C-alpha cells in the first residue's frame, strides 16, 4: 500500500506520540519535500509543535509534475498541492490530509482521503490503540484541532466509546 501524507496529519500524530501507527496501518508512507519543510518550520516556530521531529520512516520524494489546475488553485496551500500531486504520481492508495479544501480537491481528482480521525478509528479497530477519546481530547486541548460536537460524538460512536 502506498500512502502520501500532508503536513497536518503528521504534526498531529507526532503531537500525540502516535506517529508509529502509520507504518503499522499502511506500510509505505511518503511525503513531498514541501511537507517536511512545513513540518520543520512549524516544529520550530509554532508553540503547539515545538521540538517535534519529522518521522524518519517517511520517504521524502520530489514532485515530477504539478498539474496546472493545482498550480492555479488558490484555495489550498503549497504543501497540499505537492501532496496531492505526489499522490497522483504514485497512484497512492490514500492521501492523508485534514484540511477541508485540500480534501475536496483531492477527492475531485479521484483520490481516497483520510484524516487523523480516520487514522485513529482504523487504529482502534485494529487494536493498535485502546481508546481514541483521550487522543481526540488532546488534539483539541494541545493541538488546537477543532471539531464539532456532532463529529466528535460520531467518531466516538464509531469507535464504540459512547
């Protein structure tokens, strides 16, 4: 299985000290150069992510071609552009991305998207973690990750925790 990741998913998994879930769940994980650059910048300058280290198991890959429509899309950031482009190039099984605008663009291009909540649900269903409720709480309190009450309840219900 080939999986490409965007920055936010890796940052949040590292914040939760759960980055090791990725190779356990997906096998090969790769990211474009811009994703690592964004991660490193945020780990130096954003108080939520200070000191986090980019996981060594993630293969950093240069982009060969960015589709013109993506280059012109002002709704998504450069890291998302490169992650989507890499996922298309590699014919990835999934793109790990949380931002709504990026997910919509990727889905329109036929990519399967999964965010951190989906990763945590899959990890719980495969008995890689005992519970997702404390991790979701930490995402909000430490990472500034916002989700509606309805989404939180839906995720916890799917996990069998409410």
